[in-house]
């Protein structure tokens, strides 16, 4: 059997998006979860951040795309990678070919630190990562809890909650978000365009984007929620506290306020994502009744710029 034909796409047009979307729909239906992470999906449909590269795999004789690798910068020397392969074409080397090609593209673009994200990893993914020279990096926990029996949030003195105002609160929110996630490779690099893209999504509801405002100090934190009506699931999409307000109990209050909002719009269950290494946050969520639903994983490596000669040992 001949290998797939790979097409490297840098300027994504609607034909590419439609073909890739068909693949993602088939994978999502088979695997029971979204095939491509939200950040990368929005990169794709909105034309991409600086450095976006898509690699499309087609098999002769098959009318549909059989695989897709998505690479995008998440910082000056940080890259995110995801690989998606059609259920009927797995286990024959397409995953390996796409990932190797993607890592080569990172090297050609100057190299850097790569996170290859995998949803619900198995031993197969560990083996693929080993063949690629990647190691286990971040584990991301999806936590869930039912939305009945919620205690009331207790806000620190001087703090009040209100809804986000698009076009008014954008700059203040970006400052606090990027301060709160200053060490986070994806969430800490948001800009005005990224925020506008999210506000423009069909699911966006300003009433579920809660801001914690300090009467004397401005924006202190936030809890941005998202509703998944088909799954009857409410998500704490992003939650953050300005470093100046850490340790005040504001984080706990914002979690409960967000969950109460989701319960109020009829969601029976809530969920959020948290890095497994963030022991303090995980402990808080467990005390609030969350349990682990599943784990997603980033495999990581450092790619040298193309043409670099390795140092002798």
C-alpha cells in the first residue's frame, strides 16, 4: 500500500476548512469527544495565528481527508500540535507521518518547545510519543460535579460581581487574564483578536461571564462560563484571579458563583479543566465536590531550528 499524500496548508480557505471539518465530525462521532481542541479549531476557521500550519493527509481512492495535523504558535518559542486520523485509517502509520512532518515544520520555522495534545491518552499514544522522541508533559484533568446542593459564594469584603461588558471591559480583562496565567503557554498569551473571536462565537453569553470588581482596585478576577446544551453540561471555561488578590478566598467564591449561574440556566452538571500539577487548585475543586472524569495529556519536546548541528557529547 502506498502512503498518503500530504499537503501543507498555510493559507486556509473554505474548501480546506470544509474538508477538514468532515474529518473532525467523523472522528468526534467515533471517539465521543471533540476531535480538535477549541484553540486550534478557532485558529483554523479564523485563518490562524501567526505560524499556523495545517498538514492534510489524503489516501488515493478515498474521497475524504484521512488525517490532519495542526500546528500553531502559542508564544514566541512555544508550539501546540494536534494530530487527527480518521477511524478507518488508524494504525497504519498516518499518525506517525503527520506528526513527524509537523515537527519538521516547527524546525523549519525556527524551532521551539512543542506540546502535542492527546485527548484521553492510552498506551498507544505513549508508544507513538516514544517513537517521536517526545516525553510526557502536562496532564490536564477534566473534573465534573452535579449542580445541585451548591453552597452560596462568600465574596471578600469590597468585592462585587457583575456581567462582562463587551467592548468596555476587554482591555481590563486581558490584563488580568494574562497576569493570572503568566506562566501558562496557551491562556497567558491572549490578545484583543483572540478575545473578539470568542465573543463572536454562537455560544457566548455575557451574562455568564462574571467579573469580580474591587471597589477601590478595579478588576480582581473573573469566572467565564460556557453552556454545552447538547451534552446538558455547563463549563467553567476560564477562571482567574489577579495575583494581587490571591489567597483571599476569591477563587472559591468565583467557582461557586459560576456553578450557580450554570445551574440557573438549567444545566444539571458542571465541569472544568485543571492542570494535574496545580495541586492547590485540584484540592480546592475536590473539596467543592468535583471528581475526575478523564485525563488529556501533552507530550513535549524541544525542536532545534532546521540546520542546527547537534553538539558533540
